[in-house]
């Protein structure tokens, strides 16, 4: 499934100055393509697209990437390279936790490099956290007590800083796909399964850096932006409405509880912006979000439709 935001996805002619930059973020659940360029301090977005391929399906348990997951992801990378080239851009590709966990990572990285025409950079957890933080901080400028949460399919990064100064960051081995596969056996999940996800997420987060309470947590990535679209009651995903929206922890918990009481099929009917390929793991993702808000002492969630791909768009 694919989600697009920003400017219309109609391919643009290659820019004669060659200034468009393309970044591909290959995650455990989704593959994202950002094509953008800087004009001074303003970032112009040509395309921001996400396609769910679930590259890391089962990898936390098996330790290997499945051939069918690799094939799905390579097909999307081929499409993304063609799209980037139509904009006159050569994509920079990075990948994260799902591939870090895999003993057969070269079975993906080697053909992916061939498809893209360049090696895929395997990020560390620390690099993930830093890039996620920078993607927000570079736009907000001088602020205080910025906390950035990036919930992925295989890991969750929590970064703490002040303005553009990163103070500390941790990559935690919890993610929406990872905890769904570990704990959920029913549709809808049993209350005990949801409670176990929350307990595991909170205990894992608490093994990281101790934090003083801070009222606002800034959230990134598919779980958070999807939850925002659901809370806004959107019938079609709209980046302009999602980006910058804020919600209380009670609103997030109420949404999680409502989603947990219905089946995957019913979730897609109730919330039109919830993609079928994400609908099974969304409860686990929102439960990680709730645990993170508790861990940070946050009463409010600030949503940003950004992510580490934004920090990798180089300035001229």
C-alpha cells in the first residue's frame, strides 16, 4: 500500500540545475521516498511517498529476511529509482533495524544496490535517533526541551535535546511489527495481549536514559501520523492537516482502546485513512506511543510528518 503527501505525485521534468535530491528510507514496515530541495531555509517538496512492503516481517523471531519480503521491497526500490530519475535525482538509500537484525542482510543489500545503482547505507540505532531528531530540529530552530520519538516497525528511537543541540538518544528494540508479531495471536487482540505490549514497551524504554517530566513529546513516522489522521477523522490522508497537529494522551489512549476492540477489517471501515497493510500493527504501534508518553511524562503529543529522510536532504 502506498501513501503520498506534499505536492501532487505527478512526475516533474528534471530540473535543469539538477538541484532535486532524493532519499529512500527502507524501514522494517515501510519504504519511503522523499524528493525535495532547499531554497535557503525553506524545503521545497516534490514528492513524499510511503509504500508498505514489510521487509522485516518475522525477522525478529527468525533472524532472516524472507525471500518474498525482499522481492516486494526490491520491486518498490525499482519504481522509486525511476521516479527519482525523472526528477533528475540519484537516490541516497538507507536502511534500519529490520536489516540490522538479519543474518542474511546481504541477500537484500546486494540486489538493492544493483537496483538503485549505489550501495544502501545501513544505519546504526544511534544514527537513526540523531537523524530523526535533526529532521525536526532543523525546521523548528532554537527551542527548548525538544523530545523526538520515531516509532518504526522494528525499533523505536527517542532523542532528547535543546533546539538543534542533541543531548542524548537511544534506539530501543521495540517496534510496531516486532511487538505485534511477538504478542498478538487474536483478531482483535485480547486485552491481556495489549497489556503485555504496553508493559514490555514501558519496561524497555525505562532501561534507557532517565528523563525529567516534559509535557510535550514530538512524534514521527507511520504509526504517529496514521493515528493523527484517525484522530482528525480524515477520509483521505492530508499532510497539511496532520503535520503540526496536537493531541492529549487521553485522546491517544481512547483511540488505541477503540482500535483494539475491533477487528482489522473493521478498523479499515471505521478509519478510511488506515491502510490495510498497517491495520494489523497499528494497535501495537499506538501502545508503544502511549508507553513513550508515560515514560517522558508527556501529556501532549505533537505530530510531525517528517522523519530521518528529511535530515538527509543535503543543502546546496
